[in-house]
């Protein structure tokens, strides 16, 4: 049961980020923007395009990984 919970948390986290496509484009300020099409986890909500700098995406990815690790730790009974 514990393994199923861990798998479910990891799958939900991966689906929540739901990145399908990434494209790069240049900004007027000179920083490259990376655009991603994010798919919703459930339902008929349409996908949305989000553009951020590479550094911003790296911060978001690190936060998502930290949150997923924390959720897996909580699911296994650790704090």
C-alpha cells in the first residue's frame, strides 16, 4: 500500500507540472524566453502556454522536485 501511495504522489506531481512542449524565443531585453505548453492534470481545461526565462524555469523545477521529495517522505511516514 505504501508503494502505491508513493507512486501516486510522484505521478500526480509529474502530471501537475504537465509540460508537453518547450520552445525558445528572444525577448526584447535580450534574455531568452523558454515557452512551455502545460497540460492540465484532469478534466477538459485547455492547455496553456507559459513563457519564462531559463533561470525561472530552473527555480520552478527545483521547487517541484523538492515538493515531490517532501510528499514522498510524508507518504512513507517520515517527516
